[in-house]
DNA sequence: TTGTACGCGTTATCAT
DNA sequence: ATGATAACGCGTACAA
């Protein structure tokens, strides 16, 4: 038998004396389906059914129940529901770091999509460390997320730490930083093609000695960009030289250092393709300080199309990386799967369009059009 | 009486046929404290106590329990725990938008701090809309977050939509975009002082006709920056003119438009103080395109110290806004409160240090030092 | 030091 | 169409 207290104020037990209501009058017991049922002299089963709009409940009882719920300020208890239903309506997100333009844009897209469908987000950063990534995965698992969206740390070499998810059949969608051999769904752009396009563009602009600045090629994105770069050289009859690949952390400062390296060479390069915009910007600034003209002496292209592209002078040519859409697509895909859309289970990878945005940093000749 | 199934594989009921385990062999029943208790022939109470390291449990039973938990791959069920304890270990975050350098940096700081203390984050964006902010607040409330971290939308004029939290005594900490009259804790910088410093600096550099570009002064940050600007003019014997305040959305494009406005004036301004860096950058670019020299003809200063400051030429003078620390401090404060630290309950506002970083965009004279 | 038993608020399976 | 009741997994008075 359930005994309602009719919202009588009780000196309820209070861990750490928290929370403190603003005043004693405000203290109000949380109302439940029991309260609604009791007020209306019906069973909780009916209330529960009505609240989820079960067609088996008659129109008028439904109305009475909704009104009473409104009146009592009822809100359903997610924990009780999750406890029963074994689902949490929560999506876990693991990313290297949140405070980059690209990543925060992706998150914005994810949040938009997930929020619209009533999913909550739990976000954690791996800080590019496999160890933190493992810890994050465990946290997500312990929080019983319904699914996971992951962008891998740079030196993550295997997916073992997600085995618990795979074994339980909890869907994991990787985006941007992925493992090719994974049999989860990957959402990404064609990095090979993008790099190929960029490099070809530089070649078409008259560059014959192009440096590629990138991060350590452990992660797909850098491996692929390097591959596209090489492929473009080959297809245009230019020889590849190992020394033309500069590996660093892609920061602005390292971009400047790369510029110094470039300028120290006997056969001075006439083109630079950097794997992100920050690094390209740092490089351009340093080149200009050294009296090099961009793009006349050295043409430069970046990757991502961050806002910095439109600030640096000359404005930076870059691959337009659709971060927001990537977030939307990855989240949508995961949610569709969670909603029972079987067709998505067989999807191996989703490729998003990316295009080269040509600006002055690489423009030495009139373009075919526009 | 609890009857364990000894992890026998069951064709368990499966909503939407999900989740799908990778293979039938992997299917494994989630183990609970009942399982541990059953295996060890002890009571769940002891297990429950041991798992939370209750000193009342003997060392050796504890050890046996931990070992068995490990062996069974036990993980505690947060929902059952939350349902019982009425706490969620979840912090809600409501911000205007996540994809700005400043905000994503704040989030990074929050995540770092909260994660270290075992708190999860639920993040939502108001998109600068009061309506969305209200909806977000309700979602957070329904998710029973332990506390809330909020940065208000630009035209949020009152805090009514947080009343449910105030009434229940759920702590709300506002940061950056706050309401002065709130009696919650506010974490912010001294915007008046920062603007005062910046404006004074421009004056010291010889500017006598300074334009202030800012957003609509509905939100504290813009009100205060305007106030500091005015104060500095007054203290230096310069007169304030309404026409020298340009209101826009602080985007890069609007910065360019502001530049056009400035250049159209009969008495051409010789200084610009923009309320963010993006806008300042757009302004500088447009000014330079019009043949104006920065800083010789017009000196420019921004606000935030985003990375763009070190890319734009000349490099942008700006107030260094400690976003990461702000996130850390706000989260730490909230968590301390949730942990029962009474001293924080009386804290009204926390001011973070901010300093003016002088760069070439405003430097017309030798600085006193450095 | 350990065990028993109840309640947290739901949903789901019976029965009526 | 509605009601009674058993889980879901955990925490904790109270008892032993």
C-alpha cells in the first residue's frame, strides 16, 4: 500500500545538508505516478500507460491524468525508467580535445542532432593520450551509454579498449580519426582525395617542389593525406622526396619552424601543403617575415578551412572540412541505429564531401573559372 | 529470495532487437551485487558496503569481494544508485554556443575538473535564444542534474526559468554571461576594469577619438565593457560621444562593416576598441584594404586573446580572457558546494584576473617596459 | 562485523 | 480499459 504524504513538509534526511532550498516554504516533495494515481483513485499502471500515451487508455482518463500531472508538477524519473528499461538515452563522446575550431564545431553538430531526439551527451577528452582514452571508454561503459561517438587519439593503435562495447553490442561510431580495419561505422572525408586535390592544385599553379607538413603518420587522417600528396606528385610526373615531408605537431609555432627549415634548403621549395590551417598560418607568417612572397615565391595551402583562413594574409587556400555536418551525420547514424533502423547496421563507412577552397595563398595563375 | 542464473545465456527480450552482440558467445548477463554475494555466500549488504570501502567491513571479506567483483566483471549500476541516493553526479552546462574559441576552452576546463571528480557533463547550447535556454533548463531539471553551470544568452533578461533550481536548492553557477542581481555565484572577470585598461592604453598611445565596437548592451559583459570605456575617456579628459559606439553582432564581417562606417566619418577616429577579437580582426583587414595604416593611423584593440590575435597583421592587442581557468574555477566551485563545503555558499562572485596583452595593432609609442 | 528487509519510481506481465 | 504486482540494482535502517 502506498501512502501519500500529501506534500507535507518533512525534515528530510539531507546528505551534506544539501541541497538547501531557498526557503522552507519552497520545500516540495517530488511527485510520482503514485501521487497522481492516489489523487485520482486509479492504479499506477494506468498512469504509467497514460503518460506514455498508450492507446489502450481511454481518452478521458488520459486527460484527467495529464491534468493532474500538470497540477502536481510531475516529472518522470529518468533513473527509475533507465533502471527498468536498461536504456539511458545518453550518448558518450570521446575526442582528443574539445578546444579546437574543428572539434567544437563537430560537437555543436552532435549536440544539435542528439538534443533534438532527446539524447543527452557525455563528453570527455583523451588529450591525445591512449591511456586517457582507455579511462574515458571505461567511464562511458560504466555510465551505460546507449552508444559511443569516438575520434581517436593520435597514437591509438588498436581498438581493444572498446571491446566491452563490441561484445555487448553497444554501437560505436568513429569519426574523423578512425581505424581503417574497424568494422564499426566510420564517418570521415576522403582524406586521400582531398590531399590529392590540394597537391594537384599547387602543381597546377606551377609548383614543382612541394613540401608537405603533417603530424606523425600514425593516424588515418595523416596517413591518407600523405598518400594523396604522393599520388598527386606521381600522377603529375614529379618525384617524391622523403625530405619534403616535415613531421611536427601542426601548431602555429611548429609551422614557423617548418618555414625556417624550408628556407634553409639549397633547392628552395616553391609550395607548402600543411595538414592543418594553424600550421599553415604559422608558416606563412614566418615566410613573410623572411621576405618571401606568398604565393609568388612559395604557394601555401592548409586543411580544415578554419576562420583563420580568412584572416591570414594572403587568405589561405584550404580543404573545407564539414565539421558540423560530420557531427550531425555521426550522431544521426548512431541514433538511427539505436532506434532500430537495421539498414545502418551494415554501413561500414560514410564519406562526406569536402572541397578545396582556393584563396590567394596559392593563387599564382588565373583559375579556370570563379 | 534472489535466484542467480549463473550467467546462463538467455534469449533476452530485446527492444528493437538492440543491442546486437558481436556473437552469441559474447552475450553475458550483467552481474550485480547479488551475484557477488551469492558466489561468496554472504549478504548483499556486505557487498554493497565493501564496494564503497566502508571501514566497517573486515579487510579480508573486502578483499574477497573485490576479487570476485573483478572476476565477474562487475560494474555498479548508476541508475539504481542514483535512484536510491537521489543524486546523479551529473553537472549540466548551458552555453550560448560551443563552437567559439573562448567557449570551447571553457568547456575543456570544466570537463577536466569535473571528470577528475567523477562528475559527468551534460552540455546544451542556447544558440543565444532565451527560448532555447528555457527548454535547456527544463531538460537539465528533468535530468536531475546535481548542479548547473550557465552562461546566459545575450538577451536573457531574467532568471525565472531557473526558479525550479533555486526552489529546490540545486546550485547554479553562472559564468561570463551573468546577471548582476543574481544571488547565485557568478564567475567572471572585471569587464569594467579590463575595458578601462584597454581604452586607457589606446589613449596613452595617443588616441583621442576612440570607437568602441560592441554587441547590444543587454548582457553584463557588454554593459561593463562600455562602462569601462566611458570611464577611461572621462578620466583622461576625453569626451564621450554616442556616435562612437557601434553596436553589431561582433562577427568578422560586421567588423569590416564597422571599418567602413568609421572611414566614412568626417572626424576620422584614431582608435578602435572592439569587444571581441573576431570583430577586431575583420575591422583591421578592412581598414588595411582601405589603405589605412594600423596602428599609425588607427590603433586597434580586441578582447579575449584568441589565437587569431597572433595571426592578424599587425598582431592584435587584446585582453587575455582566461577561459580554461574560468571553466576550472566554475566547476570546482560547484563541486565543492556539492561536496558540502559550506564556505562556498556565501560566495557571491569570483573575479578572475585578466590582463592586457599589448601587441603591434595598438603600439605607436615605446611602452614603459617590455 | 554481518544479515534482513524495505524503498527509490518506473515498466511490464499478468489477471480482471 | 484497468488493476495488482513483480522486477530493475542498490543503499541503509534495524536487527542480530
